[in-house]
């Protein structure tokens, strides 16, 4: 007859079981973490050919040659797109006046005559990101330059609520003496809290369009959400072995940079006019495989209207996780800096950048140096606040060094490439 187990023996056995479970859990955690980093390491060096079950060097993916059987290494690559047409709908000036285009007559402002709520929905849908769109009337005699108070004007034809706006109008004077102004979404609306070199810590809730573009788990560039599915960034972010789509993730909604999670990408489209030698037309768009959920830490920024007319020395903001100093390292937390617009004449002077500045570029910063975007900020947003919304006026593009005297930051001019941006979105629904 065996003696019954004492409470002490039972407690000891229970402790051993708990300890064994904890050891197993810790070991599994270590194995999973190790597997993740091994996977990241392999993916940073090689492309896996599923059909032929082999690895090829990542540099051979998207190089124009079929190195996998079936050419799968050339199927998921970035592309370029050139616009040869005029996107037929736009908003003009800070008044957001709706205009439509057709060959021959050109651009005409749309009268508020016979305008209905459905027309607002249709026009805003053509313009991209739409959330609770609304329209208002603007008196013709209050139109800002360069809109002419004498026209040309066009008005909605009856029974055209579902027709694309540019096809639903007929040219005539405005009987109501007013034109349509559109507000298509809540883009660029955030709370107010008051590196980028010389910058300070920022919170993603105040800059919710800012995203981190990562390849192989490493922050590579910044970008800006302009809709729940589209990101605007710089074309130069995709040089070398950065052309294969599956390697990219777009991490959004984070103040502190992280590598886990993120959105997959199914399109990367470069402006076909991009000139690497001059950094001209330095803009690209990424389409997420599925839309992000819009919230306080994830929200698109507004695209500027045409003829936005930034005031002289306008105070703008640049954000990113880039180097805190030249030849430094990436910041773990989002940085922000306020910088003024530099007029084109000064930036294109021989003592600054001379003929390197094109119409597709704007300059911002201090000619004395001290505050600037830097490596790792590339592709990120330069934004300007007006009428209760932030607008994306520039994309971090290039500069000489970081925060050097007479070498301010140069940004891709978003307003100059609105036609390309809207056409890319339309052609890739």
C-alpha cells in the first residue's frame, strides 16, 4: 500500500509542470523570432522562384531577364507611366472652384445652376478620395486670380446626375452668377499639438498621412497617404534592387518606427519622365493591396488645388524618420520641422542651385542652414495648412548634404504633377 502524496510533493510537481511549459513557450518564442529574422535576411538577399523551387540573387529580379522558369521574377515589378492626356476635372485656387476640360474649349468653371447633390458625389469620385463630400456656391465677382470673372463657364445639363461631370455640361453664362466649390473629404484634418535635422519629436496623430516604406524590414523612405489605398513618394526610392513589389511594406499609424506588420503593395508606378541625373519628375505612387482603415492615426492628406498660390515665405512642415544629422542614423521616433518656402528666383540663383531647379521642384528651408530633411526622409511629405486642412505641396526629393548653408531642401512640386497623379489613380482602380 503506497502512502498518499503530501501537499508539498503536489506543489513541487505543479511547479515543474509550469516551469516546463514556460521553457517550451520561451524556446518557441526564440525559434519564431529566429525564423522571422532568418526569413528577413534571406529575402533581403534572394528571390525565391516558386515554380522551379530555387533562390536567385535579388539583383536578378526585375532586371528584364527571366531567371525563374515562367519568368515569375519579372511579373511583380514596378512600372512607369507617362501621361499624354489632360485629366478632365480639377479644383482651382484656395477657393476649390470646380473646372472641367474638353479639347477645344479647354478649361471652364462649372456654374452652380441646376447643381444637385449627386453631381457633388460624381465629381468628387472622379477626383479620388471621397468622404462626406459637399459643395458650396462662390459668387463670380469674388473669384480669385487667375480665375476670370468673365468666364469661360459651363453648366450642368438636366438629367445628367450619373454622367461624368466633364461630359455632363454645356457652355453658357451662369444664370446664378455663382460657381461650384467642392470639399470632397476630411483629408488633412487633425488635432493640434504643437528629425528631420533641427526638428523635434512628433506624434503620428498630428501627421497621420505619414508612412514608412520598408524593404526587407528596413526603413527606406517616407511617403504620404493620399487615399486609403494610394501613397505618394519619390521615384528615386526605387533605384537598384528595389524594383520587386513583394519585398515592400507600407507601415502606417506609428510614431515609433517598427518593422512588424505593414500593408502589402500591388503597384509601384514611377513617373516615366523621371530623370535620375537631374532628379526631375521625382515622384512615384504605391497602391496598397487593400485599403487602410482611416482613423486618428491613419488619414490621407489633401492634394492641393491647381493655382494654390503659396504665399511668399509660407511656413510649411516636413516630417520623417530620417537622419538627425548628416551621415547620422535613422531616428526611432517621428520628427517634424517647420520651414519656410524659398522663392524660385533665390533657389535658382548661381549661389544656391542654379539651373538645377526645374518647374517640377520647389525649395524650402533656411539659406543659413540648420533645419532640413535628410537621408531616410526621402519621399516624405512637405505640407501646408490652410482652410482647416493640410495639403501635400511637396515630396522630399534632393539636396546637397543636410542643413548646409545655401543648400536647402528641394521637393517635388505636387501641384505641377496633379494631372499625372489623378490619371494614375483613374487608370488603376
